[in-house]
């Protein structure tokens, strides 16, 4: 099975790219963030024509929005909102014998100070609320996966320059600590780093500001795939499709695909 996560930065703008991805990689389950469309404007029929006939949405006009599109049946699809905001950042379903969360954590703005920057304060509060919920509700003995744009690059090798990035939102010590607490709430295992050693650079995002993103390669790993221990033995491979950063018009994120064994019958 191929499960992909991608911050698409407007689904309608990049629908042709989604079709290209789904066909070229035989995607079975596609998790999208930043769909940026109200539910009746999401191109559900076009996605069904790609084979992704089972669909779950939690979207809003113009901003945010998450969706799960699958060749396989989805069960008990449930949207969640945090911090008393209906901003369409979290969707849960069951597919192929495990629970799947599609998540879009707030970016947090540019100033890494919760007193000066309400957006950064909201990001930290979002982490706290989600961590508390997983602490209370997640059974680590059950197979589960959480994927999406977490907007934090936790490791030194998840950014192009650790020293220069320590004061930049997405790699500050407080954000790394919040992400670590969220990961411990599972406990969640970093599936991407099961295939790419932690000492190696690994990026999934490159700024639009770079005229030649490949030449400068000032990337960050903002997109993640985590699994509970019960799902680890089903992991089989990983692809970070950085070539899509050259597709026109590009998203600043690239798709990440995890390959897992299908469930054992019974």
C-alpha cells in the first residue's frame, strides 16, 4: 500500500499535479493539507475518477482544510478542532486496519514570541491541546498513523543550517520541545527516520523566496509520518518526491509517501 501526505497549497490549483502523483505512484490513500476550499467546491468527482472514491473532508473557504482520499473504504471519519477554533486542521478515519490522522499544525507566524505574536501563541496552545488529547485517548497497542504538515523541523538535520535556524519559527527550542511532547504522547515513532538515518539531511519544504531552490537547498522537514509501535512492522519504504517542487505551479511542500504492508486477513 502507498499512503501519501502533501500540503497541496490549494487543491483546485494543483488538481492536475495530484492526478500525476496518484497515477505515477499508484497511491492508495492520499492525505492533503491546505485544501483551501469549502466542501462543495472540493473536486471530489475528479478525485473519484482517479480511483480515490472513498473520501473524508474537513475544509473551509480560502484557508487550511484537510482531506483523506482513498481507494479503500474509510470508516468512522471524524473532524476535530482545537483551542476553540473551527479552522479545519485535523481529520481522523480508519482504513486498512488502522487509525489514520491527517493533521495540519499552525505555522505560527514570523516572531517566535508568544507574548508578541498571537499566531505563535496559538501554535503552542494547539500542540498542548493535541498532546493532552492523545495522552488521554490513544491506545499505543493499537495500530495508528498520523501524517501531515506539522510545521516543525525537529532535528538539526531537518534544516539546512541548525545554528542559523534556531531563532526561526519552525526550529526554535520551544517548538522542538512541544513536538517532542506530542511524539511522546503516543508514543509515536518517526517513520521517515526509520528509512533515512537521523544524521542525514532530510527536507520536505523549500521557500518560494528562493530563485533556485535546488542550488541553495535551504530546506526544512516540516512534513512528517508517525506510527504507533503496533504499525512499525508493516512499514516497507519511503519516498520524498522532491521533483514535484519543479512542477508548475509548485507547492512549497513536496509529497511524502510511505509504503506499508496491507493488513493480514482476519
